[in-house]
């Protein structure tokens, strides 16, 4: 009996092990491959090419004259216009994102209520989002035109001004209008993101707060805002990236002028490409690094990955 058992066990050990097919052993890799390939093609490769270009001597015709080291970065940081451009970029980003979040929060709260015509007003808010941002910027530019603009005609007819003004002719008048238009085109996405967050808050939470005797302001501060935090953070991060990298609004209205006074770093980068392609690439690298640092700092401060207690 013992010999028979030993023979059976030996036979079992002698059986060849069936290997799984290759596609099963790869697991999720075949499904992830298209996304990885897309990221490598549209993100990693352009970023690497951008860095490489910033280290070369390339003239406006595209001819590569060899390596330049960090010469283009020194040239960029020695540009006397850069400090003003960086300062305006910070003001532009903070002003547009701050106003967009405040107005969108109010609009989302309004659209969350039941009132006559709510569906129509929701549809109307989509209009700035559906239209091309560049088209919207050009439309505002013509509206603010000194000769043919409807704003000057309206203000003259009302007697509020005594002569037509070039609203986009100098940075002092142009910058508030640029911020206003940027907020206008940013409202739809932000409002609908916050509205979606408000609609996920269960009604039982408000009932419990009411039973506990909480006032409307206490309920909003202690219940609504904490539960709205995920949607708020998503909208804030997306707006920070979009506004910092915004190009159509400024280029469509002022083209960064006069003398780069209304140019952000993104617009300034585009302006440099007509003089020095490699310096423009260096500005792109700086922009890319600033965006990465800005997002990482924001996520750390907001404790994105930490769970609520």
C-alpha cells in the first residue's frame, strides 16, 4: 500500500504544469497600455522635447545651431519685462480664481433652490462655456473698442463720460476687463461642479441640523461647506491650472500689450517665440515647473489625500 501511494504521488509530481495564456499573465497591462501610450505621446514626449529645445541654439527659421547650455535661461531671467510679467501672472491667477469661486458658489447655491425659471437660467449659464473662449474675447474687444465699441456709445449717451475711451489701450484700464472676461468664461464649469457637489448632500443632514437648533449660517458653515469640500477642491485645482495657463482671453483682447504690460507668463512665452524659439521653450519649462509646484503645494495644504476625522 505504501509503494502504491508513493507511485501515485510521483505521477502527480510528474504532470506538466499548465501555464496560463500570455494575455492572462499580463493582467491589466493590455487595458492600461492605450492610456500609458497616450500620456507618453502627448505629455512626456512634448515635455522632454521642450526641455531639449530650451538647451539649444535655434533661430526663428528653426535651424539648430548646437547646444547652448543654460544660456537661454540666463537670457530669460535677465529680461527686464519678466518681473512685471510674473507679478501680473500672480495677480491675474489669484483675482480670477478667487472671484470665480466666490461667484460660482453663490450661483450654485441659487440654482440649488427651487424657483420659477430655474431650468432656463441653468441653460443660460452654459452659453459662455459653449462658445469659443477666443470668440468671446474678440467679442469683448470689439465691445470695448474706442471708435466702434458699444460700451463707449452707451456711456456717452448716458452722460457718464465726456469722450470715448480706449479701454484696452493701457494696462490700467485693460487689466480689470481681462479679469472680468476670464471670470465670465470660467463661471459655467465651476458653478456646475459646485452644484453637483451640493446635490450630493443628503437632506437628512439638514433635518438633523435643524432639529439640533442650528441657524442657517451655522448649517451652511458646519454642514454644507465641509460636505462640499471635495467638489470645491476639484473646481479650485482645475481653475488654478486653467487660469494660470490661460491664453485666449488675453491674446484675443490685448495680445499682451502694450509692451507686455498685460502678458502673463503663458502669453509672454508665445510672444518670445517670434524672437527666440529656445528662450520661449525656456519660459515653457519654467511655466511647467511652476504649475507642478503650485498643484503639489495646494494639495499638501488642503490635505487632499487625508480622510476627514
